[in-house]
C-alpha cells in the first residue's frame, strides 16, 4: 500500500497527491467490487453469502490437508469476504479524512507510510466488528438448528434486524458518531501531534473506524437480513452510508431511512403473522 501511494505521487504537489489518493481509494473499491462480483458467481459464493459450510471438492481437499481445516479454511474465507466488503463499501467514505491527513503530513519522508497506517487502523476497527457480527450470526444459526420455531420463523430475525436498524437511526449515539465523521479537521487535529507518528496514525485510523462503525453498524447488519452476497443491496447501503457520513445534509436522511426500515420490518411481520 505504502509503495503504491508513493509511486502515485510522493513528489507531487499537495492537490495532485490528494487526487492520486482518491484514485487509489477508488481503484481499490472498484477492485473489491469486481472480486466480490466474480466470487458471488463462483462455486464458493456461500462464503460471501454465509449460506453454509463445505461441499466443494477442491476446497474439501484443502481442508483435509490442514489441521483443523474444516474450521480454519471457512473462517479465513469468511474473513476475506468481509474485508472485501469493507473495502468496497466503507473505504471510499474515508477519503475526506485521508485527504486531509495526507495534506497535513506532506513533506514528511514517512508520510506515505502514515497514510497506510491510518487505513490499516480503519480496517482493524471494522474487522473487529465483523468478528462480533459473524459470531452473532453463527450463534443465531446454532439456535435455529435447535429450535423448530426459529427454523419455521426465520423471517422474525430479519425483521428484528431491520427494525433495530430503523430505531438506531434516531439514537443519540448515531448523531454523535456522525458529528465526528462530519468534522475531519477537528478529528485529526485532536489526535495527530507528530510526537509518535506511527502510533498516532494507526490510532487515528482505529478511532475513525470506531466512529464509522458507531454510525453505520446497524445499516451494515441489514446485509445479514437481505443477504450479504447481494451486490445490489451492498451498493444501496454503501451509497446511503457514504451520503450520511460525508455530505453536510446527510444527517437529514436519518428520518426517512429510519421510518422506512421500521415500516419494512412492520410490513414483513404483518405479512407473516
């Protein structure tokens, strides 16, 4: 990552370097979308869609060759799919903060590495959330396999997720996290002092990731309700989260989106009961 950023514009003026950074982030996002699209049409699409364990012959051979492979290999594939989803959906939303940080650290010999550390910290925060989300999903699947009611009424879990996401749109935590995302200059200024560059940059990325998770986690969980392998829903949610996080009027979407999700959950419940 650092070498690519450096090659794109280490000796260029500030504006050109920010353009290069935008091109890089956009390119990474497009590449992630492309890989997810190809993956979703492959025999291993279940690892994007969280639909089940192993039954493909080639992957089964790999699992048998690795100690504990029937657990390790699927977990690695799920983790890779999650990282691709974050790169596709959330990485582009970091551009305002990364562009500002790149401008602040221009001229430093380690500036490119520091930007890469911010990106790494951002991914760490989202990866930690992914572990929790996938653990909850696995726990629900485990309960469902032992509960005849949940097996017959799996829609209730999806409706609950959508309703929770709708209610969260009106929470104080959502507003607080969006405010942090809308003020990247204050966010960076309060955390970047240059005394311990690597640690501060990595912590800046983690903190930004935490606030990003804080305002977007409920919408991201909607992917588990509508299908994590649905590229169409990924595009819709990615666009919504990008507008909420980065545009001045994005916060106004809280009301229509919240009411829409609650209405959708209510409609599903009314149809099934």
